[in-house]
């Protein structure tokens, strides 16, 4: 690690790791999951006659 970059608040190792991971995500994106329907907790009761 370059001490000058570390003093400036940069982390070359972390930046490279992020770059590698972003390339992997482009090649194999995560699956999209469908959101389930929201449950109806207040069902309509039958009308009283």
C-alpha cells in the first residue's frame, strides 16, 4: 500500500476489490425475486340481511 495514498484517505486495495466485484456482477448479475402479494388482513364480511 502506498503511504501517500493512505494519508490522503484512499485505499488502493479496497478500490481494486470493488472494481473486481463490479466486473463479476456484470458477468453474473444476481437473480430477481418476485415480491409476493400483500396479504389481505381485513377480508370483507358477508352483508347481514
